């Protein structure tokens, strides 16, 4: 069976982890965990993009070698993955031999086929973006702020024949509707491709940039950082070996909208086509986190440190907020007030209190053991069972369509339904009823609450793995490794011992 292969964009070593990095990792992790739960064999890759002029300059400013600088940066990003419970199977760094060997092989193959040639270039260069520019990139006669300082240079370089593949790429995107998700992003790419493509400069002279992968056919040059970085997706899964077919093509490249055009939607597919490799099945393009409608940036002072939130509220609460608030593909606004509202209302009041009251009542009224249902289902039981079944049926459709925010809305609708059911049946009153009917209904009520909470926890597990596991263990079961029939109503909880009362989501002041 071919693995389900999913990747994030690799983070650039010149920055520090921020909310955008955290969201992309969590989104990809949720998809990977959902795929595993669906019975697929998953390969999940993330990593670090280490080469380029900005990294070299930052290392020089710090007075250390670029390799040491990258080691320190890698530690930060790997640590973030650990804190966020990211379940990646591999972590690639572009300074690793396994990656450099593949980059050089591809460069040599393309050079041998005449797809790479040397020419003199005269034009504009952005050191901040490490790319060559044209006058058409100006806005109202000025260079956009994103490019930083732009200088005019003349130098010899190597070029990849990007332009010759433009008609093929346009046709491929138009005829493969699943290639870019959400679909409206494909329109941006087609719009970009209405202008003729220039060939891509894929080298930098070593007298200007030492920190890079040397070209195999001319050691006086190193590889352009984007041509180097994109190759990670195939170097990590054994390009050029028999292993490659087990993983490639990737099912999803999860990327931010800012690196869709041109790197992932133009450079990457053309590079793959030129070497005779299959296209990835889909580019999953997510939006940005905004603050009061503006993109977060250091200069505006509105950057959110995800690790501070995780430290204060726990990884699962942070993961829940990101997945509940962001419609995949769209932008979303982040605010501390909204985070606190979700934490207190959805997580604390709805989910946390539900588990707490269930454990408390099961301990008091059923000797800490989930009872078997002992009374025929009445209207409240039938209603809640139907809600659980409907939620489970919709869950798969929503997750398959990347509508995780709606899936979570439905799950918490079910959780609120369990709370309403508890209020309606009032086990604390049934416990005072000495009749056989009262005792039987009490057993049925406690069992129905436990079973519907178990189903809810299983559906929550890709987003909140630790909390879901904790809920299951406290109501006497294990979180399943795959869905199987775990979302179907059953009686496996009957007779299981419940755990002691636990506070899943402590108030921030109590932390």
C-alpha cells in the first residue's frame, strides 16, 4: 500500500517560530492524524530551509558559522513541534547530505539535458527576498516594501528554462481541478501566468554567497535557495531510489498563500515535469492569521508567540482554537479575548464540566463503574443517539473536505447536547428515586452520557490528541488507533471503572 504522504513548507532558518509556523504544523498534523485514524499509512514531513544570503548574513552578525547558526534555529523549530504535539515522521534539513546529493543530481541531470544554460544577467536584485526583479514588479514606480533594498547588478549566472514549460503548466492547472485547494487560489496562478515567464536564475556566485549547495557542473556557484528548498519534498523520500515510488506523489503540500506564486505553483511543478517526476496531488494553501484585520508583523508589534499560549493553556487548547477559528484557505483574525472565550466557554464549561460531572455522578451513584443501560430508550435517549450518529456521519465528509472548523462546531454541538440531556434526565434526582424504574433509568442515563462522550472524544482526537486520550482513560477505555467502528454506538463501556475527578481546563489564574 502506498503511504499517505503529507508535507509542510520547510521553515526558513533566518526567522523564529511564530503563529503562522505553528498553525501550518497543527493543520498538517490534524490531517495526518485523521489519515492515520482512517487506516492510512502516513508519512509526515517537515523541516528547515537553511541556505541563502540572509542566513549567511545573520550568522556573520552573530559571529558564528552558518552551520552552527542553523543548528540553533533547528532546535527552536523542533522544540516547537514537540510542544505542539506534532506527529511528524521525519525532519529534513537542507544542509543534510541526503538532501544535497539529490539537489546536485537533479541539477546535473537538467544541465546534461540542456535545460540549464549560462548567461549574463543585468537587472534588479532584492537581497531581502533573494530574487531578481523586473520593472513590472514596481508599484507606482516604487519597489514594494517586501523587497527591501533593491540594487541593479550585472553578473553571469545559470538559468533554468522555465519559460518553455509555460503552456504545459497553464493546461495542467486548468485540467486538474484538485491540484490547488481551495480552487479560487488557482485563478491567482492562471492570472500570474498570463505574463510570459522568464527563465529562472538558479545560481549565485560564490564570491557573493558561500552558504549554499555548489553546482555540480561549476563549483564557483551555489544553488538559488528556492531551487534548493523545494527539492526537500522528494529528497526526503528517496528520489532516485526504489523507495521513491512508495511515497511519491505527495498527497498534500500544505503551504501558506504567500509562497504559492511563484515557488510552489510555477517553479515546483515545472521542475518536477522537467525531471520526469509526477506532480503532487494537491497544494493545500492556507491563509494568514491577522490582528484586527492586519497581517501580523514585528514592525506593527502584533506578533503572537504561540509558545507562550501553549505554556499558559496547554497544547490541545491552542490546537483547538487554531482549527476552530480558521476556515482552511481563508484568513482569520486572532485576538486574546476570542481565545479566552473559546477556552472558557467551549473547552472549560462545555467539555471540561461535562467530564467532571459525569465522573462525579458515576462515582457517587454507580460505585465508580459505568453501568449497563437498564431501561428502554425514551425520547431523550433516542434524540441524543440520533445526534451522535448524524454528527459521526457528517464528520467524515467535513474532514475529507478540509472543513475542520465546521466538524468541530458539530462535535461541540453534540457535547452541548449531552449536557442538555443530563439536565433533562437529572441523574441527581434519579439517584433519590428508590423505584426499580428510577434505578434503571439512572443506569441508562449515566451510560448514555459516557458513551456519547466517548464518541465525541474519538472525533476530537486528531485535533486534541492528549485531551481525547485523557477523556477516554477516565471513562474506562483506550483511544483507538483507527476509527474502525469506534463512532458507532456500543456497550463496551459497561462495567468499566472510571477515573478520579479531573479538571481538563484549569482557569488561567489556577495555572
